């Protein structure tokens, strides 16, 4: 998985460089080849790597024109913000409707985009499951197990990741049912869950890396497709747990109208998204562990997916505008919960920490950073890594194994 993810990530990085040099054209229909850019969210790398080959064959056969699709991947909220701020995209294929709407609000996508393609412009769906280590050593069966003491949870940051917002809402749906809509108890449940979160990565693929490659946590709250991919590539190391209740996650696609009209790529961009609904593309979605929107083709994957899972929808929460305002805007429920969680962590560390005699020392890590770190012992028996001169993302992520406290 490491090599596969790295190669696709490298392609995405190179894509940004290529895009920067692309010029604008009023009409590309008569040119021998055309290039379009698909700005997508984190876990769709493998899906679009396969689909882009299929679409290139389809477009060449239909028009005689070669097409190259440049991919960009990252946390869905962050990707939407970058497009809204000028990162050119002919199409966006993001984790949820609200992120596309953010680009619409920036004036780049026309009203009515959600009705431009079938199924509310959602050609495939997914849901949220748990990825646990083989044998399920913490006996994790449902959302209630994620708030128990001693359970390490990995999930991305809902401020930057679309998948993380689906994760949060699925947990909220469970607590809502458990506490009969009592929001004081629901918030307390969600707060306890996030107290157990070890690291908030910016996107779903980063969270998978923390769990699978960096061996952090006992359970990963994951897109269903991301969990299946991890099990497929590491069948002896992981297994999937389906909770008693989850959410119908509907990724959204849209043509970025202002960009395609400037570049003359509207026809190819529109067909690129429309062809996602073809039988061939729907099966590619299924093969990559997304649920096809075509019910007949979805049934072909009945042995893969639990088609009887209890799923709430975004409409059960009042729609994305209401959800964003209540839960994820600055000062919303998530901010209140996580600020309290972060404060509690700091207070615990300050009251329990006993400094060891380990001095700051240099450790040459990834990306050629010379990491200066020290270790501290806590009464709970853990060894904390304190980074001096490195980006924040290195804290706890990559160098915990370099910390050798004496207990």
C-alpha cells in the first residue's frame, strides 16, 4: 500500500506543477489533445486512476481527441477552499455537497449544479465503518466502544476533511438514538470520543496512514472504501467492523463553470462526469469499494457490501447548510467540544508529567528535517515526544519510536 499510495500522491503533486504552466484556450474541441483537471478528495486516488484510463478510451473513441486528466487530492474542505481561492479545476469530485457549494458561493459554479447529473450529482456513495487490528483486540463492536477508557481512536479533522464530517455525524446519529435526542448527553458522548482521538490528520488518507503505516490507535473511523482497501492489501493485519448505525455518505461532483468556459473545456468536462454513471464506470466504482449509484450494479456487489446497514442521511440533520452552521463553523459544536477536550489534555499532562533527564537531541527524520526532541514520562506510563524545530505534523506522527524514556 505504501508504494501504491506514494506513486499516486507523487502524480498529484506533479499535477499541481503541470497545471501552473497550462495556458487558457477559448476552444479546445479542434485540438489533437486536451487536458482537464479533477480536484478530488483524499481516498479517491485509486478510483480515478482507473477511471481516467477508461474515460480516455471513451473520449478518444467518441471524438478522436486524446484527453489527459490531471488529478489533485487532499482533504475535501481544504480542496474546496483552494479551488475557491483560484486553484484551477475543470471539475470537482468532493466528499460532500457543502464543499461544492463553497465553490458555488465563490462564484465559480452556477446555481443548479446539484441537478445537472443524476442522484443529486452523486454517482457513487459510501458509508462509515471501523477498521480494527486483526482479532479486534479491544473488542470494538459499536460506537459506544469508542468512548471507553484506553481505546485509541484515529479520525481526520472535520474542519478540513469531508470524510471526518461524515464520521462525526454518524457518531452523533448513534448518540442521538441512545439518548433520545438529549443534546447535552449527545455532546458529552462526542466530547468523550474526541478525548480518545490520538491525532487529527487533515484528510482521510492521512488518517489511514497514521493507523496502518504508523501503527497508531486501536480503531480507525473510516470511509468504507478506505477500510476495504486496507484489508485487501493487508488481509492478515486488519478487519472491518460495521456499527449498528451509520450514515449515507454522498460525494458530490460538479463542473466548475467559470474555468471550463475560460478554457474551452465544457464539453469534455461535462462528459467526464456524465460517464461516471455508465455501467463500466459504475463497476470501476464498485471494484474500488464505492457503492454504485445504479441499484442493479450495486446488487452485483452484494457479497462485498452490507446492503442492510442502518443508514441515516444528511436530511435527518436538516441538510448541509444547517449542519455546517451548527456543528462545523467557527464557534460551532465541534469547536466547543474540541477546545474542552484539548484543555483537558493539557491539564492532565501538566499535572502528571515528570520530566526525564533526556536532553533535546537531534534525530534525522523524513524530508531531511533534523528533529530535536526530548522525552517525558507520565504517571500513566506513556512516553511523550516533544518536538522543537519541526513542522507540527511531526508531533506524535512519525518519531514516537525514537523516544526512549526509562520507566
